[in-house]
């Protein structure tokens, strides 16, 4: 399991919920199994590939991470599109 920020995979969620989804790593494992071409943003679906399942998932994933772990959501323009990401405990 490798993802950007994976060194913080043991970070605990701030809101109560499913006891099997307690850490950032737990959430990543579930999301990795759920991300698909159909769940990607419509503008990304034509370019989506299985070996990069998070492609086109950033907005909804950032909202989910924010709901569970708090802190802030950020967005930047990248190559003519928008990318969303989180900042938690001072880490992006």
C-alpha cells in the first residue's frame, strides 16, 4: 500500500464511525478497492486506467478525508484542470 502521505497512514480519524475505518491507511485500503472508471469524475473517465485508480477521484476523496479527519481541503490548477487535496496536522 503506497500513497502520497502514506507515512501518516496511522493517523486516526477525528469523527466516530466504522471501527474498521479508524486510520488514514484503513480509508486508503477501502478507497483503492472502490475507485473505478465509473467513480472517476466524468471528464477523467476516458483517460482512467486500472494501474492509477485514484485518477479523477480527488474531489470526492478530499471531501471524505475532510469529513473523517478534519482540517482543510485545498485546490490547485494543474494542466488545465483542478486538483483537490487535504492538509491534516500540518501535512499535505
